[in-house]
């Protein structure tokens, strides 16, 4: 029960002392852990709810402290896995790649105009804003759960503060990545212009390239991306919506996708339409994936991983999509501003998480959409300068997160030190409780001052 907290914060294992309060139920259900973390899993002593609606039992009322341990009525490992891997979604046949809507839509899609496509998608998404879970516009249930567990650890251990390895290098407040899914010929042909735009703001991005059928992918085109310091990521096989339709066919397609990954020198993958089945990921031979949305209310496959932090799915590091895609913003929500993006950024930064964007070159060719994208880039630059946001490529986040996972804190004569490759960029932070709230303190660049950071709940 203690591993998830130590893995999330990379704090010394001795501070995390949790134990089960009793035997858990044979079935899973919904409950809360504080006001801002909806959980799904087995429970002890009380029946969990069948749906994430109405009044959910707060597990905090069932927590007990004894002999320096915290006794929980649920298993944090199970709950975290259930949320990150979307195990709470029991209606995939009706919303995923095998649904009747998906089969019909992708059968007739080649002959549909973009206007008709928008109309059908809006019909499919109607009622999305009434769904209580995951919480729109960003769900931080996993992150809130870990904050609550860390707070309980401080209380039960009697420690004044708990050291941990800060989430991002050089004390960055949060991280941000820009990703570009290249869907059609028009998008491919706009990539050079888009790199010019990104470069003008000092931001590098990844370009997700569809290997088959959509457009010709030449070695020169791939080199034009890499030579400018941008990254190439494999984007599905042919983006036909059928990647996860059948297990046997998926394995066959995955072999081809892996071959393209080797040919392109790509370390990352993203499925078309953000379709995913995380239990099948072992067939994909990539270092990181970017196919899982934080909240999927406006994606064909419902669900969401409910976290704004990277996490491992087997050997693959998941970099979740934590903001609304440009196509959804413009054509489903009919919102031609960066207001929603700014709202999502603010929530993610409160958790010091990963701010990740999907912006298609296909959809920002026109001046109106392009000007909105440039406004977003300008906002990100200000956050980099004023708030210390680390804006990098997905590959750099992948490398850092894996380095951090191998680091450990070692006590030496009463002082804590970080050991492991990359430690020169890592920072030790301290978690404490002030007026009942969890507070993070992070050494300033001079190491003579401490900056105080308080994680805030979603408002």
C-alpha cells in the first residue's frame, strides 16, 4: 500500500506507513477521499456507490491512526491503477472504437464534409457537460489523493516535514509540451510554417506523423523536422479509427507501427482519435505514449486518467493529454479564444503538473485559428518567464521522468542528498502541514531561501 506514494513523490519509504483497515469488498465502487478526490475501487466496512453521482462516502471518516500507522479502508494502489488505467469505465463497447457509432462514422467519414462531421460529432457528444466524473475541465483526483496521503503520512509519523524529490528539473514550477498531430496533406504541407511560428516563440514541439495512407512521408520531410530540433512521433498506423477494434489485428498493426518507429527514430507514439486500451500496450515498443486524455468528455472514447502527472503503463511512460484539443475548442465548443486553455493551465499549475497540448497544423492554417494559437504561445512564454514553467519536447519530459524515477534520497549526517544520474538538476522539496493544509517548500536557486508552494484544490 505504500509504494504508490513513494513512487509519486520519491520520498523516503519510511514515512509512508499505511495498512489495510480490514478485508476489502469483492466489488468496486465510487467513494471520495476528501472533497476533491473521487475514487473507484474496493472498500472496507461500507458499500461503495455504483455511480459517481449523489453523496459519496468520504473515506477520511473511516481512517484510523494507531502505533505510527495509518489504517485505510481502501487500497491506494488499486484505486490509483483503476483511475489512471480507466478501469471505472464499463461502457467502452458503446463509446470506444468498437461502438456502433464509431463503426458507422469511420465507414462514411471519407465522404463527409467537415461541416457534416462537426454536426455528427456534436450529436454524439450531447450531454457531455452533465457528466460528473471525471471532473471537467481538468480532473486531479489521483493527484489530490496523493496529496491527502502525504498529509496523513506527516500526521501519523509525527514528522515536522517530509523531504521528496521535486517533480521537475531545476525547480521548475510545472512542465509544458506542445504536440502537433499531422492528419492530412494540408497539415503536412503547413509543418514548415508551423515550425517557424513555434521557433519565433522559442518553443520546440513534437510532430505526430501518420505512416500510411494519409499522405506521403519522405525521409526529407522527417529530416526537416528533426534537423530543426523538433521531434517525430508515430501517430497510429493509418488513422482509420480501427487500431483497437480487434486484439489480433491490433498486434499485427502494432508490429508495423513499431517498425515505423524504428525507421523514423521515434521514441513516442499516439493513437488516432485518442483511442486506447492500456492493457494492450505491451505490444507497443515505444518509450512513451501520448494517447490518454485527462478528461475524455469530448472524445469519442469516454473516460480519462484523472491525473496531470506522467505515469508508467508497464514499460511505457504515459504523458497524458491534459488540455482540450484545438479541433474540439474551435469546432465542437465554438470557442475562438484561449480562455478555456488558460483555465486548464491554471488548474494544472496548482498541482505542478504537465500541461500538454494537441494542436493540429491542419486546423490552424487559416488566419483566425492561427492568431489564437499564437496567443496561446505568447501566454506560455509569459508563464515560462514569470512562473518558471519548463517548456520542452515530450522526449525531454520522458527522459527526465525516467531519470527522476531512478533517483533516491539518502540521509547523511542529518542532511538529505539526492543520488542517481541527473541529480545535478534535481531539487529536494519539503512537505509540511500549516493550518491543516499541505504546503511544499522548495529551495531557491541560491539555496539560501525557501519558496513556499501550496497545492490548491479544484475550484
